[in-house]
């Protein structure tokens, strides 16, 4: 399933589908960096729904104890598929939960690139200087249904979705850059066409690849089969 | 050669391996300052420091989850789950993560780690300090399950597990810890291969397959029956996954009778897998019903001595089962 992608050269670790299991992994990766004396910071992403899970608590708790160089980034889109935030937790912010782990919880406007950048920069510096983890909550929204099979009209209004569409981070960054005089039509077109060609190339590559042979079903269970 | 208990062997092997390979870290509850509730990690934190022998919060999923992360970042973690009974909160991390990471990343990532875990009954540990968990985990491709019963095999299999590039669940029968002593060669990094059973007693009448403490009880039973003219062959499976079918089938080819002994309750237990292999691949050899002697289907081993004794197979129950089979 494409959702489990990874890319070792960029240290992007394979993810699974159970929620929050990646959080302790990130703590372990950061722990290893600390033991090996590497100047590396680990970042891990999850939704606000993950903060209800045991692995969220267990991972953040342990990370706080060992001051692991790790940044926990919660993309709070306010829904666990259909369940709204107020049915997931009794606190207004996921960031509030950080106080139980002994490190800062920072609330950001997740649709403001620069606000997120500022929080990330501080968290990276904190991790690098040995002060330990940061929990960053990015308030954002999922402007499309959860999946192709998800009827979002059962749990949210069109008005709400439209309202969030107007807060799109790309449009907001453009407005900001225009105001600063560092935007041009030419620049936008260039960025867009570069991005499109990367996506088009990847799509072509995937479409032209032959489907895996049935004989590959049994590969990569253990190292022996990979030889 | 030195004569050692199982627990001394584990401790000494961990010590030697940590001296040899600085990637190895140990993490778990009470493994550092206290040296483990059974003493398996005694003195290790003193020697290797608190960043290689880490006392963790009491959180099994985090112990395994962070061990997975450390492995992904080039260390070689040996997490300890204090009792097998408490491994269940880490089931998701072991089964959905550690065992599947190689497969789901098409071989790009692997998790080299050894989960050490005391299991088994017979020490009055009651419901939550006596459990057998092997059947849950032998069902999982991508995970190896090892259950040695002697100091020699503990040392040899622990080294093989450490060298294995995939996750290994290393089950240590807690009653063997101080009860079972044996010779362990010193100054040699000898290994016992994963996936190889061992014929620990030759016999021609009945094959007995066991692992952990039940190997020793089966040997006692076999020795008792020798006086009655029944010669049982006893096989220590040593590794449950991958299972050594060849040794199992070679034995039943000779005896035509199979008894599988384990502590875990019978339904869906590991004995069912051994029985199924014999039934499907050794059918022609068989001269009696493939028999399982196992715990009853009750939720766990009770505290009262009378009930613990009633639950567990023992020398006499095993001898009786062998006698019954030998009649065919």
C-alpha cells in the first residue's frame, strides 16, 4: 500500500496504519542519536486523534524523562474521521497535554507557514542544545473527505469547509509575499510548474511500472529471503 | 567449561556481548540500578552506564516502540519485558510494527532486536506471573520465537538472536533460571543456530516434543519409563519459529508416536501446530494418535498450589501419557 512509503536516503521511516505507533519509534530514533552523539533531531507527525492513544502518552512521557532530541508535531484537523475534537478530549488544545511530560507545548496556526516555521526553528534549537522535546500543535483542517468512501455531510457543514478553504496556507503565504514585494507571477508559475512536473514524473513512473509478480509475495519476510 | 545456572548464563552472555558490540543497549523496567527482578542484568549498568542500560518508565509499548526506533537508527536493542504476562500492551508494537517493518518497506528497513521475556509457571506466580505467550507470537511471520531450556542453549541462542537481522522474541522459562545448571564453554563465542531442535534423549518407542521447563520434566519421565521397558525420545524444540520440521519428522519416522507437551492451555496452543505438521507430513509414519498434553482451557494458572499443580503438566502426567501412547 502506498501509504507505507519510506525513503532511507532522506531518513524518512516507513509508517503503518495503527495510530500513534510511530511516536515511540521517533523517541527511540532520537534516543539512539543521543547515545551515538549525533547532531540529529527527529521529527514525528500525527493527528490530534493520536493524542488519545497510549503510545502518545508512553512516547512523550519517556521522551521527557530522557530529554530526547525529538519534536512532536500534531496536525490538529479537528476530526478523527467523523468524531469532533470535543468528543476526543476535554482540553481545548493538544499542546496543553505537554505539561504532563515536562516540556513545552506550543500552539501554532497550522495554516500559516511562517508561524509553523518559527515554532519549528525554536524546537530544533531546543533539541540540539540538549534541552529535550517540544510538542507543536498546528491547528489546521482537512478540506476534503477522509477517503473516497467518506460522506462528510454526516458530520460537518459545507459552510465550515468553505470557511477553512479561505484560510488555505498557500494563498496566505502568497498574500504575505506580495505585501513584502518578494512575489511575482513568474516566480509562482515557475514553482508551480516545477512541482507539477515532479508529480507528473512520479505518476508516469508509477503507472508504467509493472505490477509486482505473484512470486514476490513471499519476499522480505526475513533477511534470508531478501538475498 | 564452567557450570552455571540459566540466569547466570544470561547475565554473563549479555555482559560479554555488550563488551563486544557497542551498538547493544538494554532497556526495560528495573534493568538498571536493580539489575533486573531476576538479576539478568546485574552489574551491567555499573559497567556500561545508564545510556546503555536504561531504566524505562513502566510502559511496555514504549519499551518495545523505542527499541524499534533505536534499531532503525543503527543500535542493537535488547529490551526486556519483565514478565511475559505484561507483554500484551506491546503486542501492537511487536506484531504490527517490529514484525512487519521489513515486509512493508519492501526490505528497505529492518528491526534487529532481541526481546527478552521470562515466561512459564511453577513458581507460584499465579495468574499474572506464570503465563505462556508463545502461541500468540509464533503465529506472526517476520518474528522469530526462541525458547531454550539449558544454559548452553541459552548462551548459544542468545548470541544467534543478537546476530539475527530480524526481531527475535527470546523466551526464558523463569523456573529454569536457578533450577537448571549446566556446562557453558568459556572464552568462546559459540552459537546455537535458530531453527534447529535437539534430540536430548534417544528412544525408539514414543517421540516427546517439548520446550522450556517441560523438556526437563519430559526427560525425567522418559528416564522413569526406561525401567518399564519404554524408551521415549525427547526433543527440545528450542526454536518455535521457524520450527525444525526435519528433526520432528525424523523422530516420528522412527517411533511412529508423538506426544507434544506444553504449559500453555491446549486450544490453539503451539502443540496444535506441531500436531498438524506431523499429521500432514508424517501421516505415513504414525502408529498412534498424535497427542497433546497441555494446560487446561482456563484463563490462567491459579495461585493455590493445588490448582497450579493441577494445571501444569509434570513428570508423572507426562509419563502416563507416554505409557498410553506406547500401548498402541
